């Protein structure tokens, strides 16, 4: 659905996006994570044929970027960073205007469908300027969907919303998942990415890592088992001598053991500890949050080292 | 061009709900009509037929100035408005073409400006008849009528062309507005001619100004369309 090769955008001497290689298959929810100024909006603008890349190429919804820009615009929907609604026009007129700019067969019916779906029908005749932030965001998402785009770009859909509105919008996005629709979600909200996305890309001008959230964490940190011991003898971590253990750390009365396959190797680990005279109180897996991963990557730390 | 109609209707729907635009479009013509009729009434009281004709000619002049000023009120809002409401990016993300967007924005101000101008001309004649008693028909020459009906669309078009050209280049649309006020100048050419000849009698002169305006508008619109590029207005109209 989206494929880019060396996609680059410069503003004067500043490089906003540097050699992005990306493949997002149909039906995937892809999370594009990065801090402010990372180049997320610039990437969306390029992929939605709003601004031209300085270098590189891309295929979006089967169309060559730069060759079939109008066709791309017809096939993608964009939720821009700010909702961008005509304040003086009613919710319905806002949507009707956009529906008529796209090839939407029955604009009135389609607008009604989305207003009802997003629970805005009761307020359809009120000017968009009178809406709360959350409602405006819903209306803007509806606008991006009216022409049933193959790809939906969402640029920080919950930024600036209060927690309740953010939750509503997040739940709404979760319902938009479908086999036919690819969703490209820009965010710096990690929880959101973890919950909504099939795969995520960590991005800051360049792509730092791509993969399923769980796989990424594993790749970065390996899997780690934490063994809580009752008054362990000093130096017990040095006496383990197990071939499959890649790393052991001692944190007070806990051992943090890095090992490739905990499901198979934990029993042997526990047996060995008991042999060494340790009393095992309990064993659990160390869960790394996406936040740890993100912060480590953004700060250029290599967690495995 | 179906999208052009959709955009025009949107622009007008928005304008009708915008007090600033409504005031700009209605107040100035009403003011001119009011002043003109008042002056004519005063002149009629003095009982100097030649003086009355001069006053009447001055009034007619307003209907060549109005079509250059009215569109600015609409055009500037339709650009500043998109910027302030951040609606430009969603709009540019649709399959609308640069040309459709340009023409939509331009015609959205030219069409009402011309109609309002003609309407206020009608209002002026009616008010003159009621207040002064009669319209001095001998002063309402063919060249005058040709100017008011033939030149005003061209004057409006030229004025909007300059506004669009400047605002797709300038980063501040309000500055563009000030600059575009210069677009009023061509409307003043007949005024200069009039003041040297007492009344507008020469149809050739009107045709000449029409020709000049057609060429000037074509040049300005051509340039404006050339610089009116999606990426430029997305990154500059702010
Ligand atoms: N129109 C522009 N002109 C100049 N620089 C820009 C423009 N748009 C974005 N940039 C720069 O490109 C970088 C990436 O911006 P952006 O894509 O908005 O990041 P993000 O959306 O991830 O916060 C920033 O340094 C920003 O200042
Ligand atoms: Mg951004």
C-alpha cells in the first residue's frame, strides 16, 4: 500500500526526512513514532502528495508519487495536525463540501452515515466552531473517511485532547481497522501506538527501528527473567555458569537474567539456583515498556550493551 | 469544473455568515449611493443644470471604483480565512486542482462584486428618481453605460488577479491586501479623462480601456496561476 525508497525532504539546508525506506502492507495499522520535529508531518505531507520529496521515490495506493498525485489524493484520506474545519459552517455543510470535492456517489447519504456513526448527527446543524475539541476531531476524522480512502493518514489524532476525549478518539480509531483500509498513525503517544498498531516505526529524521511492538522490545533487550530470592548468598550470580544465559545482573535480592528462550530455560535456571542453595521466592518476566524502548532509541542508547 | 461550483458555493455560504465580509460588501456601496444622491439633491436645489451634470458624472465614477474595491473584502477573507482556520491543508489534500482552487477563490469575489456594483447602480438611479425627481438621461451616455456594464467585470477581475498574485507570494495576506489597493488605479483612468473633458462621450476611449484591462488581467492572471502552487501556498499562506 505504501512503499518508499530513500524518501528525503529538505527545507533549505535542514533535512526533515532522511532516506526513508518503508513498506506498509494493505490493512495494516502502522504507528509512526517520533518526538516533535522528527519529520512525521513532513512524511505524511509527502505521502499524501501535498509537498514534493527532495529525493527518493514512493508508491502510495498503487500510484507513483509525482506521476499520479491527483489519483493519490483521491485514494488517501488525511487527518491533518489541526482539525481545520470551517467554523461558520455547520458540521453537515463542512462534510458535504468535502464529500463533493471527492468522487463520492451520494454525498448526502455518506455524510449522514458518518455523522450517525460518530454520534454527531444530533448536532449536524450547529456550526463546527461551537464544537468541543473532541467533537471537532471526530468531525475531522469523518471528513478524512467520507470518500472511503484506501489509506488513512492520522497526524497525532489525540494530541491536545483531554484524556476523556482522547479515549473516545482512540476507541474510534480502533473501530476503523479493516482489511481494506491501511492506517498510518503518527503519534508521540506510546501507549496509543502499543495498543492500536500492528507494527511501529521509531523515527527521528531517519527510521531508527521498525517492527511489531513486542518483537522490537525483544530485539532490543532480549527476554529477561527476574528471580526473587530470599537472602541470597553474595556472588551467587557469578556461580551460575549456565551456557544459555547471556547476562546476569544482581539488584538487591533479585537476579535479572537475560536468556533467549525463557519458556524452555527457566526450569533449568531455577534448578541451578536451588543447587547453589538459593531459596526462590518467585519468578517473573521483566516487562519493558515501549516507553523505555523509545527513550533508549531516541537518546541513542543501545540497551543491549 | 464541478469542483469549481462546489468551492464557489462554499465560499459564498461562508461569506454570508461573516459579518466583516457582509459589511465590506454592502456598507461601502450604500455609502457611495447615499452620498451621491444627497449631493444631487443639494445640486438640484441650487438650480444650475451644468453643475448638476458634473455632480451626476462624479457619481457615475463611483461605479467604476466600487468593482475594484468590493472584491478585495471577499478575496482577502477567503485567503486569510483558510489560513486562520487551518483549512487549507485538508482542502489541498482533496483532488481539487490548483486551477480549480485558483478560479474558485477568484470568481468567489469577482461575481458578487460585479453584481453588487450593478445593483447599487440600479439603486442609485432609483433613489435619484425618487429624491431628485428625474435622472438626467442626457448625461447617462452610451460610453458611461458601456463602462459601468462592460468595464466593471474587467476591473474586478484585474483587482482580484493582483490580490491573488500578491497573496500566493506574500507570507502575510493582509500585507497583500494593502498592496492590492493599487489595483484601483486603472479604475481611475476614466476619471482623469472625465475631468479634462467634463463628461464621458468617447466610446473609443472606453473600448481602449477595456482592451488594456483585458491584456492587463490576462497577464496578471497568467502570472498568478503560474505561482499558485499547492506546495507554495501550503508553506507560505501562514
Ligand atoms: N514548511 C517548512 N519550512 C521549513 N521547515 C519546515 C517546514 N515544515 C517542517 N519544517 C521543519 O522540518 C522538521 C520536521 O517537521 P515536522 O515534519 O513538522 O515534524 P513532526 O511532525 O514530527 O513534529 C522540523 O525541523 C521543522 O522545523
Ligand atoms: Mg507534526
